[in-house]
C-alpha cells in the first residue's frame, strides 16, 4: 500500500466549493452524453451515409461499454487510487470525445463511443465516492442532493443541446463541447482532490469473469443490432452470435457464483427483495429509455421536425421530474416504497397509453404534453426503487448491490433500445404493406396528374405519405406494448418484502 491515509480530513472553504462543482460537472457531462446523441441520430446517419437503425448503434455502444466498466470501478479505485482513476477516466473521456467528433465512418464513431463509455463508466460512482470524502458528515445529504439534481437535469438538457447544436453547427460539436468540461474537471481533480486520495494495493481482478462478461454482452448486443438487417435467425452469423451469447452467459453465471472476488457479485440475488426490485427496474428503465430514442427519430424522419424542436418536445419529461424529486424524497421515509414504485411505473404506463393516440397530424403540444406528464412519475419510480432494492441486502453488501443495479440498469437501456427499434422498424414495414394494399394507387395518381403532378412526382408523394402513416402506426403500436410492459413491472414489485432499513443518500450509483 502507499503511504496515504484513507481518513483524510474533509475539504473546507473555497477548495470545497470548487471540488464540489468539479464532481457535479463530471456527473453532469457523463449523464448528458447518454441522451445528447438521441436527437442527433438522423443528422449523423445522413452525414455518414447509414440507415437510422444503424445510427442507434451510436447510443447502444456507449451504454454497453459504460455498463461493462461500472463493475470494475471498485477494483480500479483500489488498485490505482480513487482520485487517480477519476482523473485518468476524465482525460480518457475527453480524448475519445475529440475522436468521436473527428469520426468519418460508422465503425470509427462506434469504436470511439465505446472508448467514451469505458472511460465514463467509473466516473459516476467515483464522483459519488469523492463527494462523500470531501464533505463533512452533516453536509453530505445536501451535497448528494445537489449531485442528484445533475442526474435529473442532464437528461433534460441533453436533447435540447443535441438538437440545437446539430441544427445550428453540426453533429460533431455534440462531442466537441465535452472537451473544455473534461479539461477543467481533470485539472480540478488533480489540484483539488489529491489530498483525499485513497490507499492503493495490488488487488486481484477476476480476469476470467471479465472476459466472459465481455464475450456474452458483446455477442448479445451485436446480435440485437445486426439481427434486423440479417433476417435474424435465418442468417448463420446471427445464430452463431446468439449461441455464443447464451453459452457465454451460462458459463459466466457458473463462474461468478463460485468466484471469491467476482466482477459481478451474484450473491446479492439471494435476497428476494433485491432480485424483484432490479427485475422491475430493468423492465421499466429499458422501456423508458427506448422511448427516449424512438420519439426523436420519429419526429425528425416522419413528422418534419428539426433536431432542435424534437429536443424541446422530448425534454419536457425532465421539467416535472425536477419539481417532484424533493417531494418524493420526503415521502419515501413515510410511505411504503412499494406503493410509490407501483404508482410511478403505472404512471409511466398511463403516459404510454396517451401516446397511443398520436398520429401523423399531431401538433407540438399534443406530443409534448405526455412527455411532461411522464416526468411526474419518474421520481416515484427511481428514488423509492433504490431504497427498496438496497434496503433488502445486508449493509456490507450495499456497495456490491449498487454496482449490480447500475450494471443492469445500463444494460437494460441498451438492450431495450435495440429491441424496440427493431420492433418499430418491423411494425412500420407491416403497416406500409397493409396501407399500400388498400390504396387505390392508380386512381390517386390519375387525380394528382389532373392537378399538374408528373407521374414520378405523384408516385413519390404517395410513397412519402404511406411511409409517414406507417411510422405513425408503428409508433402507436410500440407505445401500446410499452404500456403492457410497464404494467407488468409495476405489479411484480409487490413480490418484494418491505425494506427493514434505510439507505444512505450516496449508496446508489
């Protein structure tokens, strides 16, 4: 071990304020990058000459890489020091942000987004850990409150910033804006946080578990992303990827269950409350995150919205969430968290049913209103669910359980996005065929020709109209399915016992 002590005194005065700002900015930037690209996918797809479905790889690659790296946070901090790991992670995030902005092909951009995710994954839990170290015990609750607000506000600003930047400059700048923030936070980390560095030691890492995790997650995600373009299991490549993912996952479970220092501590799943809570979390968050990807794409590709206005429409979710968060935090200690979670997820299902009424003629406020209502339910879902899950495990298992939660939440978002975009495309294809079969195209073409349209112009206009209606129907179909998933996730939460202990503010990642 090095000579540093783990019980360093908290910071005071101006250094404390500046260090708190650095940690909050770090978390803000990492969370921002999970949503900032959502509204920019059509811009990126057009610039790189790829399909919209391929464009979603930009989102899922970041999420998967982040999920893989989160379980390694504890080992990295113990091996190299919390502050040192934080600083190098921030530098790496900045470097890969530059490379993302300079990318000229899909392969390069996806590879750099993976690099972003690997460097950014540990930054959220590390910023939490360091925040608890620099503040006095009586100040930590307030500090975590401010830190948590960045987690809520960043997804709101992500679509707005992404849309505005893509329309006003170019999509490259959604990555370049990370550079000054990353430089500032890396410098601030080195200068302000060095005195709260943690001891280091030569810790063993579960290399076999790590390799197995990379194998099955990588195979699964590639299968989900490529499947719709390769006719799924009618293609030999997809079959091989599916078998690899399944076998890799089963071997991973067997290995981690017997490993003394596992990458993912599966022993926390012996607690029924934790298992049911994270299952509900995965279903609800995966469904929620996929809608945040589909809606901007639909608005831009079919409804004629610019990226900026698509960002405005989707960002309304966060407005109500910011208002409701402190209210829900107070209710959590007074009301059965199972009731709060159930209400929150059912509310998300209710807003999904409102979206089923969307059509190709919907105006801006018809689209934005369900987004705003959705924000009311978000804190009821996230905050009590953390209490419910982490309150179900032993106190010494809280850190491991929080890491598993973060891993599954991020993976659920990536998998949910891949599955929902595939279902969306397939539903649109079916709807397009049904509309085309019922359309009297010859009569329509003749009528348009009488109005001065050429044959090619008439056929193009009809094709565009059919596509627009097909994607509107597909969007309604996806949200109807989402409502059923939300209902299931809400009901299973009652299988958890009520937590017997309270959970500290900094317990969850």
